[in-house]
C-alpha cells in the first residue's frame, strides 16, 4: 500500500507539472504584445488615473469642440449631496437620422479617476437624443456632455457640480 501511495503522488506531481507547463504556454501565447497593447489603448481603453485632457485627446484627437448651448440641454443638480448617485439628463435638438446625424453622446467628469463615465451610440431608430441615467462623481467637478456627429463635428456643454460626499469612495448600492 505504501508503494502505491508514493507512486500515486509521483503521477500527481507529474500531472501538475504537465498542466502548469501547458497553462504557461497558453498564457504566453495569449499575452498581448507591446504593439497589440498600443493598438488596444489607441482604440479607446483608458489608462488608470487618466487626466481629462488625455481622455479628450484619446477619444477625439485634435478635433475642436463647438459650443452646444443652443443644441444640447444638460440637466444636473448644482449640489450633489451623494456623489454615488447623481441624476443626469441630456436632451438635444440635433437629428439622429439624415445626412448629418448624432452618432455618439459622451458623459465626462473632469476630476474623476477615469473621466469618461459613459458613451451612448445612437441610431435613427432612437428617434431623438434623450438620455437619463445616474453617474458617480468623485469630487466637485465639471461634467460635460459631448455630442459627436457622424461627420466628426463635436458639440459640448458642461455644468459645474458641487459634491458634498464622494461617490467613488462609497461601496456600490444594491
């Protein structure tokens, strides 16, 4: 019985080593190369603790923002008592169908750890631009709504929101 037991441990050790070598090979094959990582980041993946300027550059390159005050209505509270649950509504008179149409709407909080909070892609089936959701804000900040047209034109509006309790330090609410 003792010989069987030690032989069994030898097989187990061998199987563990073989499985570990196979997993190691698979993980190395699946690990992205430096060029693949650069392509992924260029495609829209944020970096940790990304500044708002870097986020805007990553998302929109060197395109300029036009004032959207007469085209976009942004509703947020001036004072958010709980940064973990801040209601936001974005409405726009810009068309979602036709030659010039809205393709994306972004919500960006300038001082959040990751400034881009949401991206909404619209189709003609949406009928109009009307978005209502809740966001988390880390601290007092400017919140921007950016509307991207299918021709690359960008419209932006912003509102300053004073946050009394940080929403990014709180555990998620159930």
